[in-house]
C-alpha cells in the first residue's frame, strides 16, 4: 500500500471513529431526552457551527493553504484574535435575532470560541502535512465529549446541561492537545513576519468564507426551516437521519482532506487533476456501498437504536440517497479548486446549491410536508455536483490565484 493510500485509510478510520462517537452522543441524547431534546442538541451544534464559520474567514481552510507559505507564529496570532472577535460578534447577532437555543447562551459562546481556537491550530498542522496529529485531534474531541457525557448521565442528572458541560470540557482538552502538537513547529518557525499577510489573509479567505457559509446553510438551513414549520420533535428525527447520512459523507471527507493538503502543497496542475479524477471515482464507489447499507436497514432498527419516537428515518435516508452520492462526488472536485486557491468557484457552487434548496423546499413543503427537506437536498446537491464537474473539465491548466 502506498504512503498516500495509507494516509487515506488512516484518515477514513479516524473520521469513522469521530462519526461513531458523534452518533453515540446522538443516541444517548435521543434515548434520555427524546426527540425534542435531540432537536435542541441539533440547534446547539448548528449555532456553534455557524459561529465557527464566521471565525473561519481568517482561519480554517485558509490556514491550510497559507501554512506552508508564511510564518506560523504570525498566522496563529492573526487567527486567534480574529476568532475571538468574530465569535463574540456572531454570537451577539444570533442572540439579538433570538436564534440561540435558550438558557445555555453564555456556555455556547465559550464553547464556540475554544472550538475555533483549537481548530485553527489543527488546520495549521494539516497545512504542514501533520495529518496524523490532525486526525487524532478530530477523533479525540468527540470521544472526550461522549465519555464525559456518559459519566454525567450516570452520576448526575440526565439533562441537556450535562451535554453542554461535557462538550465544553472536551473543547478545553482539545485546545491543550492541539497546542502541544504544534509547539515544536512554532519553535522551529524561522519565517519572517510579512506586513502584507493580513491583507492576503482577508483576500484569500473571503471566497473561502463565503463558500463555507453558503455550504453550512446547505447542510443546516433545513434545521431552522423544520424547527420553524414542523417543530423540534420532527427536527430531532430528521437530525438523526442526517447524522447517519453524514456518516457516509465521512468517506469523501477523509479522501478530500488528503487531496486538499496534497494539492495545496503541489505546483503540478496535471498531477492535481489526475488525483481529483481518481479520488472522485473512489469516493462515489465507496459511498454507494454505504448508502446501500443504510437504505437496506428497516425502520424498526432505527426505532430500536434511537427510541420509539424516532419513526420515519428509513424514508428520510432513501430520499437523501441522491444527495449523499452527489455530495460524495462533487466534494472531491470542490477540493480541487480549494487546493488551487480558486475559492470563487466553490462559492458560486455553494450559493447555487443553497438557492435551489430553499426554493425547492418551499415549493414542495405544502405538497409532501417535511419530506420536502430531503428531496430538496437531493435536487440541489445533484445540480451543484454537475456545476463543479462542468467547471473542472474546461479549466485552464495554468490557473492560479
């Protein structure tokens, strides 16, 4: 097995581990707190993810691209202060709009800030191709959350606040570990500070941020739409179906993480294109096996797993199947453009996806009810995949940002 394939296998198993631990959290909350508690959990995590997206303008994937090229110390400083400022500003906006899940607002802010800090450090590690350290952090974080949550439910009261504290403690430990992993790289960093780095950071991160923001809404806007039109109990059921779908998406995310780091560190465009074609085929083939497995499971299995309230998950998964496969293929092509720094392409694709999804949801909602959510996702992700493949085919080989 080649070194690159070993990286992909390791990436897959760490993603699988992270997905498994997140699924266990969902099962625990579903069984102890019911579908409404699961809905609250979904909104809590979605709120943190939205805050994290806003902090990622000067963080996230930009750090992966910039880490091989600029001073790690300077990148760390800029991303830390930006994350702190924008986490608070975004939280304040969500609070003013009454979009936060209630009495846990201050803890949510603290969790979002710490989550952003350690993810920035993890992305610097990935940018320097320390993929094993990056993967370890990604699996340890949910493992800590579920371990602490089990202890809290067993020895204290099984309430949602127990999850919030378990999640918060896991973020603090992950921050300490990520700094420990990066400390040697920071000590060896001899690159001079670049007075124009902030400007480069902002310019490079703009389209990444816009693409990530629209992509977030592609994954999570239905949470807010379902909560608004059908209630938290229905949202809890759908969020479990989507969590299972995302367990298949971890396959393409495992592959695309390695692909992204390789392309970001390469100057050979033809190599990057060949890598993308090869990984696209692998991603959709393996994802198809995962989709087939999920859709063959009867609904009684899911009610046994999550509880009697969680009926209809099988139907959601069948309707989500085209979305899962389309995302699995299109995501590889999107990471080709990200690795080259051509983030405007991904922003346009994500925005197109979002517009189609929202329009389809409202057109279909009165006809098929809550099933409009998975159907609109399948329509929009399929069209977005087509857009990315279309942009890839005629793309000039000498394009660079």
